[in-house]
């Protein structure tokens, strides 16, 4: 397990070597990147529409010719992007080639066979945006290092959420590992996403800072070849005129075609675009009608959520909804400690307990049986990754039993332990031992990226 977490051999860390063969780590990583479903490949390939087929043929030709390159599939929601990426991965692996699948959001990663979240998969620096010339913290001789040296394609979904330095770190690492000065060391990189959706988050930044962090600002972007998906497959399958009109309005907003009020820099939504509510209680009743009777129905719960841009609004809505659940409350308190013992006097425990940080569970975690929660850390990808949304089934002192609500592992029961977590955006290091979850009746729009409701 230690070798898996650190991605290094024990001897590299000054410890006695294990009795297992040295290539075990590589074999484990290799198995993940070569797995595919032959039945799914044969069934889905004929279902590609023309624009999907054009993109598919272009990528497969580049893999066959081993020409490398940087490609980007511009794909708004509903255009069959995940369907296409899954076929590209399956076809590549069916030819006994290695295909690595990563995604900037945990939910998007679970939708791809063997998919993993970008940051932990590539071992990117925690302070990425403040690092001058970052590289992936991966050893050449590690399992992942060997995969990067031998893979034929890297598929990176929801790439638009990532900082440009993440892509540049992968470029430097691949050039070094493959001893090849070509872009990405000659490896084929397939990016996908939609710049109309969520972009990189830069704390305490200006719009100019966010644009500068965007992938389009990278020196690598000029090497990119763009492929486009435009047909909304969800609308076509539903054959619903109102759904088609809604999709068009979304595209108009994303493409900047809506009139902007110069005084507020806001747009006015069309009257038929959404329903406006006057209070949180009214919003909850619209999205979760009769929740006291329905909250234990997993299918009902999995198809709805309230999304908000700010964490403070998410927390308020979640507290309001859980308060109305007719179930007994269980409270878990974290253990918070300062990493540097010399600074203990400067940061008393009461102060650490009061910190409520993005991406971290609260000091006081209050839950009820049946409520939905969202994971904040990768525990066992792809089944349990950052963004997975389960429902609480049973609560014990040191373990929470839950049932996964969405995705490929929907309906599976899992066990969630307390784990130590260290935030990366603080002027000092402290550790919080707590269950890595928060309530998920409402979710931050970034956490929800990749989910279908």
C-alpha cells in the first residue's frame, strides 16, 4: 500500500525492499490503462454520428501513424463527448496499446474506463499556480512513470477547469521521460471540454488573472488542432422541442450573444428559461418536493440537486434541507493539529476548529441517515473519488456506510473512513482528521461538473 500511495519503490525511500516482484506497480497501472469492454466497443462504434466519426477517425489515424500532437474536442454538454472518448480509449486498448484516461473533475473521471482525477494521477504540485516551472512528481522507474513512457494516447476530459501550468507540467515531464524534444515528447494528447463552462479557480484573483491561468493562454495552445461536436444528442433522443430551445438558449449565453446591461455587467434571462423563486424554502420545495417522504428513495434523490456558485450558499441550503429531515442526528467532530509543533502556541485548537475551508470537511460534521453526501478526496478510484455522491446508510464511530447514487457504481454499498487532510492554501500547515465528506443536497458548480441530473 505504501508503494501505491507514494508511487515509489521502498528502496528509493531508504527502506528494505519488499518480497513482491519489482514490476508489480507497473503491472497494476498497466492493467488499468489497457482494460476495455469488447462488447461495448462492437455495439457503440456503429452508433457514431458524422461529426463524432470525423473526430474518431482523425484521432485513430494519429495513433496509428504515431504522429503525436495536441488535439482539443470542443464539446458542449449533451453532444456525446464521453461516448466518443470511451470509444477512442476502448479501440486503442483493443489494439494492445496503452491509453491513459484522466479528468479535471472526479465525477468526469468515473465516467471513463480507468479514469483518474488529473492532480493525483499526474502527481502535480499542490501549489501549482505559484510554481515557476512545475513538473509531475513522478519517478521514471515508478509504475506511472513507465505508463507515461509507453502510452499511445492521454485523454484529458474537462480540461478547461485546469490551470495552464498543469498542461505545461505534463509537457515537461513527457519530454524528459521519453528523451524527445517534440511537444509532449511525441505523445498524442487529446483534450476535451467546453470553455463556456467552469474555468480554473484562482483565489482572490481578478478576471484578468483567471484568463491568464486558462489553457488558451498557454504557449502550448498554438500547437493545438481543434475538433468540434455540435449536435446535442440528448435533445435528439428526447425529441422535445422545449429541450431544444433550452439548449439553444444555453449556447447563446455561453457564446456571449445575450445583451449585457452596461451598468451591472449582467444579462437578463429569457422569461421561459427558468423559474424564479423568492426564498430558499420555496427553492427547496420546487427541487425536493415532499422530501420528508422521499429522501430515502435513491432514484429520486439521484436525479436532483441545487447548484450554487458560492460555498456559503451551498452550506446554508444544505443545513436548511437536512433540518427538515425526520431522522436522528449524528455529529462527528474532527481532530485538528498543527504540523509544526513550534507553532502550536500561535494556533490554538479552538482557532483550528473554527476554520471552514473550501475542499475540506467542517470541524463539526452533522449527518442523518438517508442524506446525500459528496466525497472531498480520492479514497479508492474510480469507485470512490473526489466528487462521488453517495447516500448515508449507516453511521458508526469511525466508519460511515453509504450507497453510491450515480455513475457506473450506482447502488453499490461502500465504507468511508476518517482520513487526515492537510489544506494547501494556508500560511501554516495543519491537519484535520475527519470523514472527507460534506452534505450534497446542494453542491458547488465546480464539484457538480460532469454530473448528469
